[in-house]
C-alpha cells in the first residue's frame, strides 16, 4: 500500500532524526526512511564536541548557526531524556587547548581574541596551572587556554533519542529500508521510491549525509542531470577514532592539541581522534590511523598511552566543496539538510528549526551561504 505523509525524510542520521523530531513536535505528519539503523553512520562515529575545533577559520554565518544550535542543545537534551529516557549527557566539561609550539601560541592569541570578541570566556593558563587542572597532560606543554563553557554530548545516543521522541509524536521511523529514487510529478518532487514501495509527501527532505549527492544523482529520471547542484555533491571525509578505557575522573576536560583531541566520557572512557582523510566511501580502520592517533595520545597525555584500547572505528563526514552545509530548497517539494561536515552533531538542533521554518513558509533568516543552489567556491 502506498504511504503518504506531510514530510518524508531520507536518511536517519542525527540530522534527519533531529529534523523529524522538530517537525513532529510542530504537529506535522512525518515519515523517516533509513536504509540501516538510526544513527549508525557519521552520527555514531563522531566525538560529540559542541564547538568547531577552530572557530576563527569559519565564516560568521556558520558561527551564528553554531551559537543558535548550542543554545538549543541544553533544553533539547533535557527534553529528550524526559520524553525517551535516553540521556545524551550534554556536559559542560570545558576544553583545554594545549599550547605546544610557536604556532600554537599564535593560534591561542587568535582564539582568545576571537572568544572575547564573541563574549565568551577564555583564560590563558601556565603549564603548571594546566597540569594542576589535568595531571595527565604532558610535562612538555608550554601552557594552555581554558575554555570553560564548551560542552559535549554522547553523540551515539543522540540520533536514536531524536528518532524515539519523533516516534512518540506520531512519526513513522522506517529502518532497514533504502531509498531508491525520487518521485517527480508536474515539476515537483512528491516523494520517493523505497525498497518498501513508494512514499508520497508534500515535502521531501534529503538528509542522507555523505550519500546525499549520490542519491540525487541516481534519482532516475530526466530531471536527474539538473537536480544535483554543486553544493549538493557531497563527498565522504573519513575520520578514524580510538576509544580508551580508563577509570572515571582521570581526565575531566576535553583536550585539544593542534588538530587532535581527547574527549572524556562520564564513565571513564576517553575518545581520541581523529584523522581527516579523503579515501572515498571506505570506513576501514588502518594501521596508519592507529599510529597517528596513538602518537597524538602519547604526545598529549603520555600516561594514557598505557590505557587499553577498547575499540576503534571510522566514520564518513559529509563534506561539500566549500565545506558549508546545504540547507534549503533544491526544487519544488525537495529540501536539503545535508553536508554538515565536521559540525553535524553541533548543528542538528538548528537544522531542525530551519527546516521547520522552510516547511511552514516562514522567512527571515539569511540562508544564502547555505543555499543548496549557491555558487560554490572550492576551498
Ligand atoms: C570521526 C568523526 C568525528 C566527528 N566529530 C564531530 C564533533 O565532535 N562534533 C560535531 O558536531 N560533528 C562531528 N563530526 C561530524 C558529524 O558526525 C556529522 O556532521 C554528522 O553526523 C552528519 O549527520 P548526518 O545525519 O548528515 O549523516 P549520517 O550520520 O552519516 O547519516 C546519514 C544517514 O543516511 C542514510 N542513508 C544514506 N543513503 C540512504 C538511502 N539511499 N536510503 C536510506 N538511507 C540512506 C545512512 O545510512 C545514514 O544513516 C564527526 C564526524 C566523524 C566521522
């Protein structure tokens, strides 16, 4: 039997699930179709930092989205726990940005200036003070920046929590069902063909992460060649991660050194990451990845080099040619919410708000930088 819905969401990572939750909370009839299990791709693999690693390298437009999303995360985490029993553990653990080199000193100055200009707290610490806060840090550090307001979430729980909350409000969450193509009628997208049959909807939302571009390109009709604009040509960027097992409390702050980070969970586990690799749709863990992350752990916190590795994995960040997300109308009936690259955990709540505004016909935001039809400068 053909199913119909107000909104059909293609892909059940954190972005699709957060959009489903927000639309269902507003009373819309939602169907979400995921080819595997909810939240088992990039959204599972991530570290859960609710901050860009180097904010001053991003355009202001994206930082505004970050700030809006960060403000949404706290109340949402509580709502998800109350409604579903799933605790995504949003914790303001703060972050210590370790200074190891002359270049780090310059980055630290930029970060302090940037933080202060944006009204956020940043405190320069001596090496001794940093090591008093976190005794695991290497003796060789020159100092650190303390960013006390930064937070993290237990990201692997987040997409399932959003999906469960959406389902409680009537959304249909269809797992283990691949989307095969879009249905077009009179110049509009009116749904999608799935392994379980066609599903029609007034609005279809493309939220298939790194696979979004490929899904559009295989839409399978005469419109296909015109409907995959450059900003939707998503590509995968592999990130490998290492999970260490330690006693709770050995590390309390997130630690960032150069591009590498440690993220302590409440149960004592510590995430160490990550690689940034252009290797196509390949989720392998490699010996080079193990070596690179292992070396970073030993450099940041030498005592952790003896901690057992509980698990390693890799995920595929959905990148776009200009590294900005694509959120907005692609053509009548088709919205995109994809390409969140390194910030999809952070940006999921605000993406839900934006998609809701667009579905409801509300305007007022400047979404130009994220327009799926924008002219992209490859950077
Ligand atoms: C190692 C690593 C560390 C990261 N750290 C952070 C961090 O600290 N903070 C942060 O904000 N972000 C981080 N990210 C980025 C973040 O994980 C992503 O931006 C985010 O998860 C993207 O969410 P998504 O829902 O778009 O994609 P995904 O989670 O990949 O979900 C897309 C879904 O679409 C489904 N799908 C694809 N094709 C089809 C089809 N044909 N039919 C049906 N379903 C389909 C897939 O199965 C998948 O479940 C990290 C990523 C990695 C890999």
